[in-house]
């Protein structure tokens, strides 16, 4: 498994696991980051990643993206 912040822009991967504190996991689940969902990095801007998940674009900090394992 690889942290989401380590994959290349444009690659589509399946979420295998989300780590972190319970409240962080709930927050990410609420944004659409759930196990088995497909995600891809659209772009990187100032330490944030723009990620496509469930047909939406979501901006998350690289540190948070590192908790999402693909």
C-alpha cells in the first residue's frame, strides 16, 4: 500500500485503508474517501492536493492525504 500523497498526478487508484484518529477517519469518510473507492490526484497547489473522489474535486492537505492508503 502507498500513501495517496506519494502517487503521481493523473493516476487512478483504489483506496485500500484510511489510517489516523477516529475523528479524522470520519471526516475523510464524509468527504467520500472510503475503502474500495477510486481516487486520483488532479493537481498539487501550495502543499495541498486536489483529488477527484466520487465525481467531486476535494482539496486536502498532504499530511491528511498521507493517511489514505491506496
